[in-house]
């Protein structure tokens, strides 16, 4: 299914854990260090360098672009490290996150409460994913290098819904279906 | 005595860090193809296909397989019959600096674990030296990403915990890691030695060819049964559920103290990079 950013209510209501989606539109990159800064701004009641309302954050720190390229390899990083900051961002209108790996109970609760979606991209498929990135521009925190916030335009960015607004969790369901060992 | 010049070492390291990050070893590519054939979950199969496609794109475009081009972990075997002219450690770090710059590899190292300012050139590397009877200098570069490294651990078990204790610890560790280390993973296990030796054994286990057999038949059997158990956990490719959670499980052992059973578990992702050269 193809979906467009920013994420609107009707899309959020349609998405279910396990859906494979192709994301099109503008998304923002941010990982550990940028999250710490965004969190601090929100705590102080200050404005963030990009509007959070309806937006999608992609947890990635891309490799440098070769000459003539938009971006280097850019796969997802592990999401749990952003967990301490995520409920605050969701509270301020963030609607989607792309990363890899399970989220904390607090984050899953906040995803339900604020009606947002957590997507996974294939960790390690960074060269493949970079092909769906058509434009990239650093819009905040250039001092952070790879961890700077980039505004990127994606076309058919491949992802899969892990946590939906209904409280489903694909990691739990998927593993349950194949588990053959209790210990 | 053969003389080896430090510039040659820097150039070799620069080339190795780039090649290791762009081209995965053949045994890893083969294991991924086999995984694609054997995985039962449709989503899992598709993930294998994306991973294989990714590796092809990386190789043909000369770009890193993964954006996390890792901390440069470097094993150096120094033969007693070579003489290195200059500062070996500096030569290695110079090579890392050049390779990460020229190969458009990501700079992922911060100067201090608490202050956390990026060093900007991916130095310093973590270097392990070993002295051997030989007339070569062998350098192995094994860039290691944070996602899988973060899921690793060392635990000091009791001798009474035995093999079953080791098995439980491995399964618990892999289960807790879930999707975080980008499965399909490779599990490197260090058994014995002491606290730091167990970790190093585990890391060295990750350098073994995926299709080799441990020369100790008991350990070889343990590796096989552990791999089977790991693959019954159901985690599957990318943790979305499936048969193939790990491509391989490798155990390296060492004698240990009468009071201890040290276990190191080093998890690697499917982007299992390493490349060697002999100078
Ligand atoms: S765990 Fe491996 S594949 Fe996953 S992001 Fe890190 S380096 Fe890449």
C-alpha cells in the first residue's frame, strides 16, 4: 500500500500491524543526539526546528553521499534508544516513526494514546533503501554530523507496520507464530 | 628480518576498511541465499530477498552495505621475523582515517563515552595484537555496527551451571535481542578464559568461516544444537517471525579457572564484515 506524508487520520486508521507500505513524501531523520535536543526544546516549551504535527521521523544516520549522489547508504537504526524521548514527541503531534526493533511499553502506550504508527525498515538494507531517497537537506544540528536532522523526500520507501493505533504489535505476533521452543 | 613500512600498513588498512564495508564475504552471501531458500515465512523470505538485493547494489555501486560502517576492529598478527619501521598503532589509525574518508563511510565514533563529541574520522580503532612465529604481518579488519554489538554480553557463570547454563544464557540473550541486531544474526560465543578473554574469544568466533566445523567434536555438536535451538525461537528475519533467526553459531573455547565458567556472547548482524591481508 502506498501512503503519503504527513500522515492523516484516515491513513492512520487504515494501517494495521503487518501491512507492507511504500511511503512517499517528506520525512525527517533524527537519532540519539538529535532526539535529546528536540526533547529539551519541547520540555522548555520552545519550538522544534521542524513542525512535528502529522510528521514522520526516520531513525537513521546516513553514510556520506558520494559525489553526485543525494545521500549515502541510509538504513534504520535501533529504535529503543529513542524510547525515552518518544512519548514527548508523540504528545506534540508526531504521527510516524521508522526504525527497527521493539519499543518500550511506555512508547507502545503512547502510540495508542496519541494515535500514531511505528514502522520498521529492513536493518542493513541501507544501499537499497537509499534509492528511495530523492532529496536530502540538513535542516538542523549540522554539528552532529551523521546525526544532524535531515529533511528528506522519499518515493516508495519500503516499510512494514509494527505498532498501529489499535495496539497491535507485529514483533509479538510474528514471533509467536513461529516459536517452537519454551525454556 | 623483513622490513615493513608504515605507509604500506596505512594503505592496506584503508583499502581493507572500504572493501570490508562494500563487499560481504562469500560465505555470508551463500548463507543468505540458503536462508532465502529455507525460510518458511513469506515476509521472512522477502526480507532475505531485500538483503540479497541490497548487497548486490552495494557491490555494484561501491557503497557500504549498511550505513553503520562500524567501529573499526582490527586484529594484527605480527610475525617474529618482520620489523615494522615506525609507529604501528598510528599507521593503523591513519589507515582507518583515510579509508573512512575516501570510501564515504560513516564516522560513528565519539571521543568520550559521556561527553560524546564525534571524532570526525572514525578513529580510534580497537586493535588486538598477537605475536606469532611467521615472517608476515597479517591484518584483519572487522567493522562492527552498534546495533548488534549492543546486544552482546559477558557473564561469569558457575561451573555447576555447565552446558545447560550456557545454553540458557545464549537463548535468553538472543531472545532479548529480538529484532534489534538485524536478524538473521551470527552468534559468536567465547567459553572459558576469564572475564576479558571470553569477550575476545566471542569476537574471534565471529571471524570464522560460517561453514567451518569446530575441531573439537563436542563443541562442534554444541554449536549445531545451539543453532537449532536459536532457530526455534521464532524471531526470524528482522524479528518479524520466521525459521531463520541465526545463520551460524560459533563457539571458541579456552581453559579457565576452577571457580569460573566465563561466557562471552557477541552478536553479529547479517552484515558480517571482515577482510584480511598478509603483508
Ligand atoms: S546491526 Fe548491522 S545491519 Fe543492523 S544497522 Fe547495525 S551494522 Fe547495520
